[in-house]
């Protein structure tokens, strides 16, 4: 009989755009005893999590709760619940995950109109607004922080235009929530999806979402109660019902409301993890957290530049928490990543589609975003590049990063 060894994953310095290192206090929270999903002690934890999510999303929305599943589950839940077959949906795309929104909208039966921007840049708001005036969408769906290209899209003017034209605005903030500002109410975002495994430093497995009364009105117009839970006559919504059971936000909303209408068994240990990750985020303070991410980005960029490496993309739209680096000519990018991982225990990411083999992507997110990780990465990357025949003066990268840290102290 085959014998299986005790599970013992290697300790890594994870500097990718997700997942990232999990805060040890979050891991500790995941070890706590499991409670029943309707135990008052557990429903109190659910309510506290909703309170903290409202603060994270900077919103007065009634509805802020996690969808059980990876970040994509939250995106899919919001889109399949808010996009009715035949709806006109506008999707401006500037990287891989805009294409994901397109994919899901098509599966919802929408009439999709796409704007595409060259990867490495973002849209001027007027470009999107002009397309809205022409296409007259029911829904606009857009990525805020695109990890495939390391860019961040301004949203305020687009949100205002959506409100003026009575279009719902769905935003994928998976990569940005907890790391850079996401102003749900001020930017007039109707539904926002966050992620746990990036700037919140919680394992992948939940997708925090928030949506306002405008979005809720459409959910209620499509509402159905699951057959096994119906009592007496149940009023059906006026529009076609949501085609997914698991991702039906109308039913999830009932589960997270005081009704506690059973939908699924809540992921107890993951909810503990999310609650602790949110607590730590709010304890640090959102503004302080954003400043921390910006500081370590500055140190990383200074170090990479001092090493003679070139950054990819329009600097005016750079995403604070992801830095894209052009792989030097003649250097095998995958060989560099392999040596970083296997000799130094550091993981950085490659990229997708048209950027595959052209850039490395370095994440500075959440618990991974700290000084010793930045300095360790720069020193290791220098050593590995030299082993790969890349010529540079020794030690400049780490020294440039140290200069940033020391000037910040002063």
C-alpha cells in the first residue's frame, strides 16, 4: 500500500500578483473550531464581516458579503445576476481580465459591445462615454486593476456617465481592494467585486462583493425562491430568472439577511479568515495601507531601474501593487523565474497572451508587501541575472531601494 508523507509545503517569498503570502494571524484564525451556520455566534460573525466589508468598499450599501468561491465566482455571480439575456453590455478591455468579463457576458446571453485598448495603457474616460452614447448599454462592465498588464483604470467619470444614462456599472476590483483606493459610493459603482488572495492576504476561496439599491432592484425583478424552500404562493420576478442557482445573488442576499433563508453551507473557516483579514486591514487603516503599498512600490521600482531594467507600460496608469518588467534581450525569462524559485525561494510571475515571454510581473500586495521581501527580491534577481549573462554594476538595486526607505524615515 502506498504511504503518503505528511503535508509540508515549502516556505516561499511570494511576489506574484496573487496569490500572496497569507498573514500568520489569518492562518491562526482558520484553525479555530467550526460552528454551525445558524449558530447565533456564527451569524454574529457574518454580520461583523458585512460591517467591515462596507468600510473596505467605502460604501453605505446594505449589501456587502462574500460569495463562496475564488474571485471569479464573485465576478460570475454579479454578472449572471445582473445581466439578463438580450441586455446590451459594454465591456472596455485593456488586458486579460477584460476578456474574461466578455466571456461571462456572452454566456449570460448578452449583446456584447467591446472596446479594446492596446495592452499597457488604459482608456480615457471620454472614449468609454462616447461608446456608451452610441451603444446605449444596460450594463457597463470593467476591470479596475488589470494584473496582466499592471495598469489601473480611472472610474469616476465613467461611473457618473453610467448613472446619467441609467446603465448599471459593474467593476472588477479583485486586484485593487485593500491595496489602492476603491471608492464605491463616490465613484458611483453599482456592483463591485473584490478578491481575498491579493491585497487582503487571505487565501483564495472567497469573493467579497457589494452592490447598491440600483443593482438590488434588478436582482429583485429576477427573483425566485428555491423550490424546496417555498412556502405557499411565491411571487416571481418580472424579468427572466437567474440561470444559476449557486450564483443567484437574490438567494444569496436572503441567506445573508436576517431571514437566513438557507442556500448553501457557509465556508466557516474561510469566513474566519476573511473576517481576520478585514480586521487587520481596518486596524492598519486604509490610507496607511495604501501608503505602505506605494512606498514599497517606489523602492522596488528604484531598485529595478538602478539595475538597468526597463518597466513595461504607460507610467501614467501604473498599478501600484503590480510592477511589470521587460525581460532583457537574450535572457531566458522562465529560466530566471525557475532559479529565483528553486535557489532563493522567491516566486515572481510571467504573463499571458501577447505579453507571454516578454515581461515578468512582480506583485507587492498585502502581507507580501514589506521591506525585507523587496530587498531580498532585488538581491536575488541581481544574482540570477548575472548568472544568466546579464551585465550590470553589482549592488546598485538594493542600494537604490535602501535610499528610498531611508529617505522615507527622515
